[in-house]
C-alpha cells in the first residue's frame, strides 16, 4: 500500500471511530456522571429539607457512593477483560439506571445512604472500563485526542445537566412527586434505555466492526498488534501482581487522588455554595438561574479540556501538561474564598474547573505506557479506585468540615493542598521516569475480547 493510500486509510479509520464509537461512549459517560451527581442538585432544592439532612449527612450520602465503587472496581474491570466490554458496560449501565430510579421514592436518611451505596456497587468498573475500551480502538498517537473527546462529556454533563436538572425540579407535583424526585425519575430512565442499546451497538474488537472497511480493519489491527508486541517485549512490561505493587502506579494513584478530590468537592457542593450566595452577598436567584450559574464554570472547562489535550496530542503528553493545571487549581480554589461578589467567585471557580478538566484526559495516557492486557486493566482500575477514595473523602470531609467550622474556608484549603500534592508528585514522576513524556504504548487488542 502506497504511503498516500495508507494515510487515507488511517485517517478514514480514525474518523469512523471518532464518529461511531466516541460519541456513544461519551453519551454513556454523560448519563453516568449526571446520575452520580444528581444528589448535588436535589440537596439544596428540597431533598435536604424533606429528609432532614445536615450538611455532614448530605456529604456522607454524596461520598458513600464510592465505598461500593471502591470494593468492586478492580474485580469489575477484570470481569470486563474476561467477558468483553460490550456486555459488561451494558450490564453496568442498566444496573445503575435501575438503582438510580429508586431514588425517586427514597424516604429516609438511611434509605438514601443505602441507595447511594448500591449505586456505587452498580456503577463499579464503568469509567475505567470505558477508558480501556476506547484505548483498544486507537493507536497510541491518537489516544489523547480520543480520550479528550470522550472526557468532554464530563464538563458538558454539568453545562447541560445543571439546567436540565433545574428544569425537571421545576415540575414539582408531576405524578404527585416533589420536584427533586421528578428530577431523579427524569435522569434515571435514559441510563436503562441507553444501556440496552449499548448491548447491540458496541463491538469489542475492530475485526467485528461491520462499519470499518477491510482496508481500515487491516491497518487498525496491524497497528494495535504492533504496539502490543512492542509493549509486551519492553523491559517495562509487568504482570498483574507487579502492577498492583508498582511504585509508578501508586504515584499515579496519588496524583489522581488530588484531581478527583477537587473534582467532586466542586461537583457535590457547588450548587450548595451558589445557593448560599443570597446569605453571603444578598443576591437572590431562582432554581433555574442557580442551575445556569452552576453550569458556567464547566463550559470554559470543556474548551480548555479540548485545546489542552489537542496540544498534548501534537507534542506528546508532557509532564507539564498535567503538573501545570494541578498547580493552577491548587492556587485558584482557595482564592475563590476571598472574592467579593458572586461573579468574581464563579470566575475563580471556573479557573479551577478548567485546570482539573485540562489535566484529566492527558493523565489517562500515562498508565498504558508500561502496562498491557490484564495488568493494564488491573492498574487502571486501581488508580480509579484510589480516585474514588478521593470522591468519598471529598463529600464526607467537605461536609463535616463545613459543619464543624461554619464555612467552606477550611474545606477548600484542603482541596488546594491536595491539588498541590498532585502537581509536586507529577513533577517528581517526570524527573524519575523521563518516559512519562513519551507517547503511550498501546493497549492490546486481546484486552477486551471475551475469553
């Protein structure tokens, strides 16, 4: 095949994947993030009052989700490796949709805790499974681009989801339900529907994709197998057990911890912080206006995510692509406490959101530089598990510190400190292992075929 012809086939294959798979998996992620953060919209709009929650109880309910997620994250990802991504991701999505639907009728604090725990169990493995699934489909040089397109779903969940949640909450009395219960009903049903569609829509391997031409399949499978062979023969290749104990993997765990703590501190409490603007600044907003304000930081964050990842794709993911956003977030989030108006506060929080989302998709190109197959599945799940410890901590610790101190000053200082930790560790990792700046090796085609 001539170079020009090969280039056309390559571009055509990547375009087909970008149009056929990425938007659908991103839609799954959109629904996933909306369902897990729906409690943040329900809390300040009736749920806290109806269930008699303190801020600490609300924080615990937000965070307890991650306990079930943590316990089953690695087993779930290994099951995905065994049974195939199509079946496992579809099963996960239908399961969490059913649990999420039950929030419509929750009537006690204990019931809320129980459902949040079950929601985490149901969702376990989805995010790292989706990351690994997409990694299967593209050679290393395209991975930052593909993961950035996928990750766009997360900030856009708030951009679209916050006004949507507010609109649903505004339908108080529909079916005899309170507005926040209508919201849970409205965001749960799509998970079940899209999960059922995923069973038939997704395919586990390029060889099974009827929408790729024979030339595209040949090129794509050849590239992925070549990268897998290079990675498997690399002196850095390690097995499952070694991956779980590997020092670089655990440094990545701690770096991710700082980012995810910041992400969920914002996701769970930003609507509540905005609800407090009336007492703090004397401003009054309707429920829908609060939803729009909650969405403001995430639209620029989506733009920052795309442009920053585009640069990482062009240059190869460098240490500073991750360390610089972490440092920016570490400085900006405590600074938001000292702003004198809602506008200035939201502007600084926007900088924090941009920082977090600019770093995350580039971070996920790092583990597969030295991991393949089941070891990659286990290590990515481990990293995400530690991130979910951060998700639990962010909800519980932020709520408890707010109740104890009477303000968000100390909780946000904790966020800044942990993001500073991520920046320092990323620089240290880059100094110790220069290859983190290289473009990542491939995840093997075998990683997602049913066995």
